[in-house]
């Protein structure tokens, strides 16, 4: 099973995380089959030189921005004689596109563990095809699909991801100076935000692991694998505040010296400050939270259930509990004006999270936004679907101007001396990738207007470097 190499949006943040989706599938398969996980983000040889023909089946995890390289891997594996199976969020919603390449035999849709297992059992002649679920394929030039596989409602029934099959020494991401890894404790999201495909991929019903099951895996991660920091990468760890509090109480009762991160929502933090306090006592030190916009009209359009005043209250609660925040902000809605974007940038500086992530609104397949703006797409080059490139035509802002506003957002937020010093090591890690992005992507591919923005941004990067060194 293959994790394709990620592009700029992954590398620039210094992210180095194990492909847990593949590790979950490997844990189901390995009792009956010989399984290998290859993560081309950390392993050699390069994907183009790998001996795929040594394996009967090659499974590839595909998200939108890695779609092109995933299909090239599929081509290489097919040419070497392997049966090629792809899965993941992009191909789940674009199965016909994937199968049309001619190098993919099967697409596994949505949550993949048991669908992929049933397909492997069929290919191994131990299960009839009419028992295979959640798979699409070509027959006589037509795309056919087996019935959807049900979501796994009892997540405790899944074996823990096969971390021992991964090159754990290659994942060196840190949190507060401590070696960090990731963990999934729930699936599904009931909020179904306009720009997000997660509710379609994992379902709108939130499914959570039990506290006992979670603590068992935390114990293995901490005491067997030696991690003192972990990030719970659920879409919304705090959807059930009582569960979040119980997990925190159990971590404290076990006496574990760990720090951890989790995603939450503005409205949950505001309604449950006591939950934040209890989590912080147990090592909760970072959160990723989608503030999205400083404009009420945009928040409503995105389907958010909170206002800007809620965001201010949430930041106050989190700062009072010494929880560092990565705040996410979206720029470039179809009818957004330049003044609205400027207000979001100013709002980000007012909230002053530890870090800010500014992304251009991107229509990912599976999201409600994708269908609505199909006639506005500027490109189907999926490598540009990373949140860093304009991908759709807006009513009031040109692609070139939007690019300049994105650069301005980052330089304005991180260019303040206090913020630059606070994030000095983070910014220094980003500088090489930012420089490559500006020179190799924008200057080469965009217009002269964008070039001027790149030159300006380059000067700002240089100024940041001088501040930090």
C-alpha cells in the first residue's frame, strides 16, 4: 500500500506524519496476507523506481492535490503487472475520472478498511464478487459500482493501526520540543460545511471510540513507542464535551507526562470553557480551529455556526488556559470583495493566534462548493488544489490579485516583530519552501502582477529572516 509524496502545502509546514489510513487497513489485512506500507514522503527509492511488480495488488491512497502523482504511480504499477486499487477522498467522488486513466482496476469508495478487505478476498478467490462492497470498476467501458459499504459504527472493533509496519524513526515532527505522532479517536462530522468533503467521505454521523479504547492506544503510543506528544486528528475532537473531559481525567489519573493537540470549534469552546480547563490540565496545549473569516456574511455562507464575537470569546478562553492556537482563515469566496479579505486579515491579527493558516477557498470534489462552482473552475490541474493557488473565477477579484492578497496575509500576520520572534523556528523552517514556492511556481507560471507580488514578498521574507537572526 502506497502513500504518494505530498507537495508544497505539506512540506512547507514541516509536517511529517504517518499515513494512519493505510496503517488501519494493514492491521486488518496482515493476519491473512503479506502486506507492506510504503510512504514516499519519507522512504527511498523514489516512487518512479519502486518494484511494484513484486506485489500482486498495489493500493494507493489518493487525495486531490496528490492525484496526478498518484495516477503516475498507478501507471508504473500497472505496467509492471500489478492489480491497481485506489482509495481516498478524491477518487471516492471522482471514480469515473480515475478509471478513465486506464491504469486503475478498482476504486474503493469512502471509508476503506472493510471494502478493501472484501476486494482483496475476492481477488484471492476466497469471496464471491457479489459480497464485495464500496468498489467501482469498469466493465465493457461502463463504470459499475457495488453497493456502498456501511460505515464502521463501532470503531472499537477496529484493530489499532499497524504502526510497527511504518518507519517510525522517519517521522520527526515535534510539539513543544517533544517527538509527536498522530491518533484518530472519532470519525464523521455533522456540520457539513460548504467547503469541506469530510461529511460526505466519513458521514454526517459522528462516531467516537470509547474512552477505554482510546486510553489503551495512548498507552501504547506513549510507553511502547516513546512519544511524549500526540495530535488527535479528528475533524472535531470535542463534539462530545463530556467525553473530552473523561479522557482528560483519565490521562491525569494515569500520571502521563504528555502534551497533546486536538481540533475544536469556536462555538464548542465558548459553550464549554470548563472542558477547555480540564483538557489543559491534562496536557492539551495546541488546537487547530477554523475561524475562517472576519466577515459575518462570509461565515454564514460557509455554514459556520459562530460569529466573530464568538471567535473573540473562544480565543480569550484558550489563551487563559495557555492553549496555543493555529487559526485557519479562508480567502476568496465567489462573491467576496477585497475589502472583506482585508477585514479577515485584520481580524486574524486582532485575534492573534499563535499561528495563522491562510488558504484560498478551493472546490474539492465531494464538497457542496465543488458542484456549485463547476462552471467557474480555472484549472483542473489538481496539484494546484492545495489552498495556495486560485482555482475558480471570482466576481470581484482577479486570480492575480487574489494571489497577492494571500501573500499579503502571511507577510502581514507573521511580519510583526513580536509574532515573528514567537514563531522564529517555525518561520525559519518555512523560508526555504516559501522561497521555492515563490520562484518556481508563481514567478514561472503566473502573470507579471503576481511576479511583482513575489518580489515584494521575497523582500518581506528577507526582512523576517533579519529579524529572527
